[in-house]
């Protein structure tokens, strides 16, 4: 017979609210003392109006809405909020949620997902009667409801009013109700986080129209967490002006590898230091081929991250020290290695520090300096005494060391010890990689750029041309292009199938000034952005639901276009595409009209050389010459402050020019010979530490009996004496905060601009003085620190200060562009400098008061054989016989004390080592100290004689 099937469950008809102006108006029964409405909804939006209605015969009403993913009910009448309660949480997760609203007599309640715990209730002070229309999702007119909340975007179903289900098919057929911009019988919600376009672990969230990426703690930024916030190398940090310290680096830029922490040592070369988990010296006993000693090294980065860092570097190395006593590295009888190490690629290596790959030798084997010429390693001599094979491993493809295996410490009295240093890498091969484009038709070409969903391009350029194409890559319809459109405008243009788009950045300054300028362009599924130098980034949003894939198929042109029009004239450097560097220099070597490299970095980076340092050009980059600066370091800025300790009678004199007699032309006025050394302004900085007064800190002389002296007078006040007119008394300026002869480091800045004198002491408020003796310091001759050794016509107070010169510490002395201490200590052979008396470099300019006292007193035991100025007698010299006898006795006592201390020290070391031997297994720190002690005693025993100087 006939069989028919029927479904007892009512048909569920969803409805989609497509935009914020969508609404569904359904009739209600006016004047009821009870309001009951229920429905289900799903959305991605945190905010939106779910339901609203006016109350019967009143100016009040109620609003049911989403706020921050929670359902809230707002009951109001005549401008007064009667109730405002909330229920549920996280309801914008794209799942279906049910809501029921009940208002009866004086009570209002909301329940979410039929969960008692997700419900809210409130009492209201008056009776409520229902209105005649319920608006779902929005309103047709502003007057009908509060549209400041914004309309609902999402889906609803199972709508029920007064416990009676609403027939949405009937509404669709205009049977009753009213609606606008709805999609009935379909829930058109999209999951915009599937697939997830947030990169590098960014967290995806979404609204009805779009998705968002939370990039917090990822190390990346941008609309899709694509672009790195950290630099690729220590070299890049250095050229932002950063000093040594810990930094996160991202070696592959926007590639898949994340950032990791390294130490950047910013010396003249830039070193990247990556530590591992076992840096101490480790001693090994009782290991053989059946039971080898294995140690694995774990680094502060993954091997992939390390490989990217090593590939980026100019040079990498790792020190491996192997100490041995009857412990061989190679068994000569069978040619088999007894110890070996394993590198990054899991290959076994049998060459050791200082040697080369594929040569089973140590450093001494290459140099021919092994202790036994029959072997290629010191340890293979198999002697019953400590020796070592130590050196740097520097073959990049094998680094870092990941494992060491030792098998020859099982024989009697056989022992080994090893110590592996951190991975050290120097430089960045990509940072200075550049090419010069010499004609408008010249270009470099590379394989097609693949950046379908995310593409970032960054580079430096410099030019004198007003326009030109930096790079271009074409597809059938799609393309990407970055160009200098005018002398102050860069355009990033592209097409992914939605029509050509442009992002334009206008610079307030000229970009064709032959200085390096930085360009960063990025395009992803959400937006495109362009940034020039430090100017604000410009962005354009992608059209919603448009094409998202960039499909290119031609070659990538750099410095030109496929049509060879509007080529670029100038230099491009450090070109990176999606974190991968293009080797411009190698390609330029084989391309006509393009040359590898690009000279002239000082015009852009010269401002990184501070404190009088001079920028010097290099083929790859630049360096700061700190010869004439009081400071050292890569930028003459944060390096060591040059400090020196002065004793009684010490004198350091810097001669600005030699004295020439006027012989042949005695009628000429001397000023014609010294006009180039006439000063109208001086900038002087120095720091000092002393307890002696009076003291002469600094003295500048002139061929015309003009001078400047900076002294401490007897009460410890600082005094500046300017005599710029040989016929007048000097101008005297006294600074008396407190006694400056208190043994603490005092910082002084003196600046003169003609008659205006500015003085700053210890970063206190700058003081201003006026000179009356003149504005020109004529024919300056020399600058003296400490005691003036020449005959000089100076005032009485300066003479008193000069009687003992200066005893103490002087640091970071700078007179205009001249650094006399640095010249005396580091360039004494080439600089016009004369040093008399005892004068020693010291760190007294950086220590605290207590530290400096102890460090400076050690100098008093130094040998007095250096040249001492034999000018005026020492002011406080004691020449009595009793003093000499007392000195001899003191020296004898001191020698006896030293001998006693040495004996005690040797005895303690013996005791310590015997204890460690008894323990059998010592910790790494004690292992290192014990081995050093044993090596020390071995060396002592091997020496037939040794001289000691006290």
C-alpha cells in the first residue's frame, strides 16, 4: 500500500539580519499586563539591539540588547531607567543561544540558554502593560527605538511572542508583520576565522563583517600579525643607536621562526652571543667506548632559529677547550676517534678548536706546534700530565656544537675536562648588501615573488633623482609595484583582482637628498600599508568579501620595470621580501649598468658618532673614529670613559701649535701667525676626584700671556679664572656649593660664547657669568692637566694651586674637539703631547668613592722608575734620616707579610684539591677551581726557577 512519512517537529525557519539597518516588526497584543518573548540567536558581534518595544499608552519602553557579549534589559519610562540588568557572558561566539524575557506585574526577568545560573531578575516600582509592536534586530525609524546601540547582525530563530510561535514563512509571504533587509529561511552567518589568517599564533576574533587578530605577546604586529616588531640582527639594533645589552632578534623577519633573546655586544664589530645550558668546565673520569661520556647542549633558541642567525652572520665561532691527562682524542693504532663532537646537522666531527673541517687535527697540528711532533693534537701524546687542545670552531655549517662524546678516561690516572663557550656571531651579511643603478634602463631580476596572502617588502634607498620604480612584479592581471613618484612621494600600488589600489606617503622633506631612506610596504587580506622612515604609516583597508590572493607569474624587477620605463637611478640596500634577503651584490656583479655596493654612508649615519667622533666610510657601512673624542666605543658614546690617576708633579701638556720665532719678519705682528688659533668660544667638560687643596685642574696658555685656569682653592671651592686681556687682572668666578675636594667624583661643564660664560657642576642648575676682560682668546698655545712645567705669568691663586699641581683622578677631559687624556694614553706617539711624572690609566672615573680609594692606593706600590719632573721641590717632601729608616723597616715587614700570605694560599689550595679528590664527584664550579689549582701546581713543579718582585 501507500506509505507516507511526516515530521512531527515544527519546521525551524531561521532569519538573517544582514546589516545594521535590518529589522523585523511583529505585532503584539496591546494592553496586556504580561510580556513574554523568547527566541534564539547567534552572532559574532559583541554589541547589537535584539528586541525593543514601546509600552502601552506611555512614553516608556524596554530594550533587550547585547553589550560586550552579555544580554542586558533596559526598562525606562518618561526618561527614567526603571531597571537595567544583565545575564549570560560570551554570547557572541557564533553559537545558538536562547533568550526568554518575562515582564509580569512588578517583576522583570531574563534567562539565557535555559540556565538558572544565567538569569537575572529585578523588581520595578509600577505596573507594565505591553505595547502593540515588537521590533527585532533594529527599528524602521529613530523615533521607534534607541538606535544608538546599533542594529543586530546575525541570525534568529524560534521566535515566540506571548508563548505563541511566530510563523516566519507567513511573515515572508507578507501574511503579517513587516521587515527590511532580511534573509528568511537561511542563517547566512560566516566563520571568518576559518581559515585563520592571523599569523604567528595571533588570536582571531570576528564580527559580522570582518575578523581581527590579537597580536599580544606574539612578537609581531599589523592587521594579521605578519610583520616583526624586533630587528633581524644585533647589527640592525646597533645602527639604531642602541648600546650593548639583551635584545630579542627575529632572524627570518616575517618568516615562520619566532624571536628569541640574545646578548648584543656592540663593539667596533657587532657580536651576537647565544648561551647554552652548560658553560662551566666539566671533568670526566671512567669513560670508555662501551660506556662513553655524552653531554648534550641546549641553547636559548631552536636549531632552526640558530641556523637562520648563523646564515645571516658574516662569521660565527665557538670556543671549545679540551683538557687532558692520559686521555687521547684519536687512537693512532686503528685510526678511530676516541672523542668527537656533533654539530647542528647531527654529523660527527673529529677536528678540534682552531683546526679546519675534514682535517682530523687540532690547532697545534696545523701550526706544527704540538708537544709531540708525531701527533696532530697535544692530547694524543698521552702524557701523564695536564695539557690541552683549545681553540675556536668557525666553520658555520657545523655550528653550534650540540653534543660532545668522550671515551678515553677509563685507564688508571686518566682524566679529561671540557668547556664549551657560547655561540658568537659577528655582523649581518644582508644589512649592507646593496647595488648602485647607474642608468634608467638598468635593473636586476629575481624569481617571482610569492606572497599570495601576506607580502611585506622593506629596503633602504638613496638617490638624487626625482622619480623611479624601486621594484615591480606582474601577473596576468595582478601586480605589485613600489615607486618614487616625486621627490617627496612614494607610492605602493597593487591589484589582487579587485582593481588597482594605491597607498601614498607624502614626506615633508625631500627624499632625493642622497641620504638613506627606509621603505616598508605590507599587503595582507585585511589591509595594505606603507611607511617611509619614521613618518606615520598610511593604510588602506581591503574591500569586504573581495579577492584576497596576489597571483604573480613574471620575474621580479628591482630598480626598473618590465617595460624598462621610469627606471631607478641610485642605490638600494638591504632588500627583504617576506623576511628573505635578496643578494643584490651577487646579481649586480653579472648585470650591465648595475654595480655591487654603494658608497657614502656617513651622510645618513654620521650623526651616530657622538662627542667629537668622526664618521669614516667603509665599503660595507661606516665606523666612528674616536681618536679626538674623550669617549670610546663604536659610537664614541657609551664606551669607556678615559680616566687617569695623577701623582705629585704629574703634568700632561697638549700643544695646539709649535712656537715659531719671528726672525726674518720681526716687524710683523705676531697675531698674523696665530690667527687660526684665536677662540671666541670654548666647550670644556671633565670629571675629577681629589682630597687635596689647593689644586690646579686645567690650564690653557697663550703666546700673548692670556690664559684660562680652573682650580680648587684652599676651602674646596671651584674657581674659573679667565684672563683674555694681558693688561687687566683675570675675571674670577667662584662656585661654592660645597667642598669639591671630598673624594667624590665631580662633573664640570664650562661653555663660553664670547663674553657669556655658562658653568654646570654635577648636573645642578647651569650658572651664567659675564666676562669683562674680553671675548677673544688669542693665539692659544697649550693645554695642561696637573702641574704647569713651563714658566708662566699667572696670578697668585693659580700659582698656589700649581705648587703641588693635582693629585687624584681626572676623567673624560674634552676641550672643544680635543681629548688630551685619550691622546696621552692611546695616541702618545702621534699626538702633540708631553707627559711628565707618574701618570697611569685608571678606572677611577667610573668607580664609587670607596672603590676608587682602594683602587688608587694600589698604585702607591708601583715601581717609581718612570720619569719624574725634576722642577720645583715637592712641597711636603720629608727628607729626614728617620723617615728613610722608617721606610726601610716598613718595606722589610711588607715583604715578610707577602711571603706568609703566599705560603698560606698554596697550603689552602692543596687542601682544597685533596678534599675534592676524596669526594670523587665535584660540582662544576669546584671542578674548574680544582683543575686550575692542579694546573698551577704542575706549572710550578715544571719551572726550575722563578723570580718574585715585591
